[in-house]
């Protein structure tokens, strides 16, 4: 056995021990070399040379003149990760590739960017998506932007892939294909692998979420966000703790206190260092330690002010006139200060100094809090600004006065060492719609219909003029939620202020950065991010940190959602969301051009589908029973509920002609290029209605009673006699003659359907027997029994009566293929054949069974390519329009594009996207202090 082979076995043994923490003293560089060699071997990517530089001792021992040596022994080729025909997996190889997957990015091309590995990983039954993501969390992975982007796609798709691992390729194609021109080499390679396995692209976005996480929760009354964590309290007495890694985890706990009223709720809260204090609608403070969920004795309270230190809280008592400091862990009152008959209107606290404004006396009181928690009044200032309706405490030394009917405001500065300074006539130029205090920057946001203005006093330089953050002369600014409850630690020195501006009902979140530039001696601002979410926003907080960029947590009042705003913002230019069209009734497809449906009042609606997958409405016709299009799409024949026939122009939508002549007859109707054929089985007559003259022309009176007929692609009408013994052929071309009459021997069971497929006739009887009759060889051939069949071009597809087998007959090639349905598929509910791909000349069969999964088969060999979950409300409808597969999900239209890989343009890697290039996603934004 050679030295190199022994070394390689030694490497594998080392890393199996390393995974369990048994090897000490090996440096990162040596580990990386060994790990790369091991993974390349199990990825079948090992080379003919071996790098020995990880071990100078071995190089010296074997007297090696170079670290790169030739491999002198062939290593066994690794068997495939999956044996698809047997449903077996190469677990040893899979385990070896999975070990330390979050540590060494140099071999990710063989793992997280390799579809075969990912498919085997999630199908083998040993791993869930959360396990996969946790490997990157525990390794504190901080790799490339392309890897981070891919991991985010797994976080978004976690629930679907966990429950339906066969969806993997479908989900990745949806997430990657729209950005094909911007994808990096590794992501593009992964996309190509996925398209081989699933050439389907979901176009409408309603079926898949934008959010990374969804958590059921009622209205949020309090939230506190910090780096990679979020604490939330809801009005239904629950709190949640979120930890934001590659896999966001959360815990939910009850605040189990004794309620005094049936509909009592929580109205506000404070949280710090595992201490939670909540104010109830019954004016009581409920406190607890979240580490033990132990509830303390309730304390009467009207407002929560601030924690002073661990276990100590400052609050305002009922009546709004007494400040109290409590040790809530011991339920003991430490100190209080009573303002008598006056009412506390507002307060500002900084460390141990408290500033309080009193409503009745219009005074400002300053209090200090000593080490023992005692409140002491230090000074009182009497200041009246009667010409203003409202005031805001900016900080300990400044007050801002304003009115909603005036653009002029006032700033008052109190300094115990200097006289009071008053700055009147600070002009915002327009009265406000709302005024918001920005606590992190001690500033004011002044919102009008057309602008958002920031007032940020710079006291040292005495700069007291507001600056315009946003201005619009054309449109109304719809912001109705603005706050600055997060300061990013990623911003240098905290100099940049981040401001989210939200339009609740449109789901719009804009994030701005602003600051005072000392060099320019002016305020400057930048628009960092614009995203439009798919929810109503009742509450929103965010964090901006390396390496994930900007992360949003939003609530609509019933759920909490997590979004990555950086990812959405960077990709919005490459892909606009395609909303689903509402469609309440079962649709139908005609001429590969029209989508139609009939509503509950039997009114016909006719649409076409544009290039953006939007329905264009064309025509509505009332009270219809049946309808038919001419092949050139110029006219529509309507049979109404009174059995009256009418013809409409599709171009002008006008009624052109109507008749009562066939009111009491049963008709079979067929379409020609610019006319309609009517077959009446009662009178054995064939009629033609031309769309130019609108004359009813009797073509022939058949010499026998007839049962059924069908129209061939070359315009021959084939008629089966009522006794099922004779087939007649009537040529509808120029001569319009009865050209052939032949006998036929069918079983005694009644034929319920005749279909024309190329040069063949297909008979389907009530016993589910299928017979085939050729044009030249008119001998009947019995095929497989079938509960359902569909035809297209020269194809005949049969579904076996036990719903286990699909038989695909190519009548032109005289060949058959067998497809298999899974044991749990249930009854086949609907089938559909695609058009032939121009690139590879392949054709596909789509099926929906009672398990509500979409299946896709290759017609050429009967192989099942795809089995995917679309939605639990998938309706049994399939249609093809312009090489787009149409589905109905609940009351909306779902559009899927069938991707033909060969005609795709060659991808250029010259187009770069920062999202895939940047290791730290905050750098994807125009941050000036990042």
C-alpha cells in the first residue's frame, strides 16, 4: 500500500476525530488543506497531485523535495449520492460532505452550490433545512455574498422544503432565474442544474412569500431590537424572543397574571436584562423575570417611565400626579414625589436626572435620583408659551413648541448656568400633518402632505434651522409611521441616524440616513432602501448590521414577519412582483390564445394573457350555455340558455347575427377557419354557418341515424351510426361530399366519446374500454382500459382505471411509453399536454391528482421529472397559453413558465450585483458611516 494512500486514509480519520473534538494543536492552515483534500475526494473532484505542505514532518521523513507530489495509487470513485430507481442514498459520502459544511467556503462548489448534494441531503430523511442552516450559525459563518444569498433562500423556503423536499429545484428556480444575468458563476451553475431537473418557473408571486419568517402573534404593544435579537410583547399577554441568525429562532411565553376584568389587555411594557414590566388596561403594573417566568405582586400604575437599575423602576401612579420608584422584585416602594393637584404631562430622563412638565401650572421641574433611589427636586422653571398648542421635551435642556395650524415654531433652551434662550420664528413653511419626536437623536420629524422635515438642533454651533429630508411637488407623501428606535452599531461612532418611513396600507418601507456634516457645516441625508412588502404594516422595527444588512421585523396585527430589506432592495430592479389575477370560476383555454370562464349567472368572460402574465379583458356575453371560436379567432358562436344561436365579432365585440332555427334541436358544433359546422343527431343533418354571409347552409342529410361525430385536423367529419356499426366520412373541404362509409365492430357498451388523433380515431365506451382505428388500416385495436384520456397532435394519453399508470401513445411514431403514478397520488383529476419545445423538441405531460401535487412527465420516455407542491388550495385545472402553464389556486390565477433551456441566451458574467459580491451586505447601501 503506497504512502500517499496511507496519508489519505489518515486524513479522513483525523477529520472524523476533529468533528468530535479529539484532535488538538493543528493550525487553521493545516486543517484547511486536509479538509479541502478530504472533501474533494468525497465530491469526486480529487486531483492527480497531493499537497503535503500541511505537514513538514512528513515531508522531512520521506525526504520530499517538493510539497506537491503525484498520487501513485488510484482511489475508488465515489458512488452517486442517490440511486433514484431504488430510492437509496449514499449516506457515508453525504455525511463526509456535510461535516464542517459551514466552515470552509473553498469547497462550497461541491456542497451548497451542488444540486445533487442538496437534493440527497433533504430527501435522505436525516436532515431538515433548519439543521442545515444551523451548521452555518454555530460556525459563525461570515462568507461571500453569493453564499449568504443562497442561505437566505433556504430560510425563506424552509417550511415548504421540509414538508416537500422534492420542491427543491422548483423553489430555487423561482428564487434564482429572474436574476440570471446578475448571478455569480456558482449560483448560475446551481441554477443550470436545477433547470435540468425542473424547467418550471413560477411567474406569479402570490404563492411564495417574501418573508424569511412568519410567526402568529396579536397586536404588538412593545418591541426592543438589538444586534441579532428582538424582544416583543403583545396585547394578548404573550412575549416573544427572536434570535436572528441564518436560521431565525424564537420562543413564545405566556405572561400568566391574574386578570381583574374579562377583556383586560396589556397596553405598554418595558424590558431590560431579563426583567419585564407590563402595564395593564386596568392600571396595574405586572412584573416578571423572563428567565423563570415568575410573576411579582401587581402595583397600581398609570405609566411606566424607565428602569433605574436591576429590579428598580420609575413609574407614574394613578392620578398622574405622583412619581414613584419601586423595587418590583420585593414589591416595596423606595421613594415618591407628589406634585399635588398638578398633572404630569411629559417627562425626559437621562441617567439620574429627570425633567417633568406639569400641565396645570405650565412649569418644568427637575429632579435627581440618588444612589439609594430617592427622588429630590432640584429646581423649577416657570415658562409659558400660550401661543402654541403643543410642546415636546427634546432633552434635559430644550423644549420644542408647535401648533398644527401653523408652520412657525419655537425652541426654548434652559441652562442653569445661563439665561433662558428663546428662538422664535423657526419656520417649517407648511403646517404639519403630524409631528414625531425622534428619541435617539433628540430631534423632530415634521411631516406634511408633500415633505418630511427634520429639526435637529446643533446647540454648540447654534444651528436651529430645519432641513428637508424628502420633498415632493407632484405626489402626496403617504408616510403614516415614522420612528428612530434603532441605532446601528455598524455605523461608525453612531454619527449616522437611521429613519424608517412607512406607508402602512401599501406595505412601503423607506429607510433614510441623515447626520450633521461638520466639514460641510450642514445636514445631509441619503435614501438607503425602498421596499414594498406584501402585508399591511401595523408595527415595524429594523436592525442594520454587518453582515446581513438591513433586517425588518413587521407585524400586521395577527402575525410577525421577518424580511431582509437589503436583499429585496437590491433585487427589485431585476424583478418586479407579479401579482395574481383574481379568477373565481373554473377557466378554459381556447386556440392557445383565449382564457374564458362562465360565472354563476352564466355570463361568459373572455380574456387574453399579455406578456406580463396579466389578463386583458375583451368581451362579456350574458346567459350562455356553450360557445365556440373560429380558428382564425375572428368570431364567436354562442348557444344561449334558450338554445338560440348568436355570432359576435371578437374585434368589435358587436352582435352580428342570431337565429331561433335550432331552438329545439340537440347540436354538436365544430369550428373551421371562418365558419361553424352544426351536426344534428336528431335529424341526421349537417349545417354550415359562414361568418361572412351569415347564411345557414344545409350540407347533407345523412342516410342513417347518428350517435356521435368528431372533426379531424384536415376538416373531415367522421360520424358514428346510432347502432355503432357504421362510420361515415364527410369531407368539409371544397367538394363537401360523403366520401366514405365503412362498417365497424365495437363492443355492445355505449360509446361515450370519439376523438380524432392524427390519422386515427379513438373510441371510449362506458366500460372504460379504448379502441383505436387507423385511416389506412381500418381494423380496430383495443388499447388499455382507461378512466381518462387526452389527445393532442399525434399523442394519446390514457390513465389506467386503477390510477397507477399513464400510457403515452405516439400514434405517428407507433410507440408507447409508460409513466408511473406514486402510490399516494390518489385519483387523477386533470391532465394537460404542453406544446413541443423548439429547443429540444420535447413535450411534457402535466397532471394534478387528489393529493393536490403538480406532476410533470417527459412524453418521450414517460419519466416523471417533477412532483411539486404549489399550494394547499390548488384547484383541479390545467391549461397551456403561450408556453405558460396556468393553474387555479383558491380564487386566483397561478402562472408557471415552461423554460426551454437551449434557446436561452448565453449568460454574461460582466454584469455584477453587489448582493453577490459583498461579504457585508450593509455595503450594498449608500451608507456614509458604515
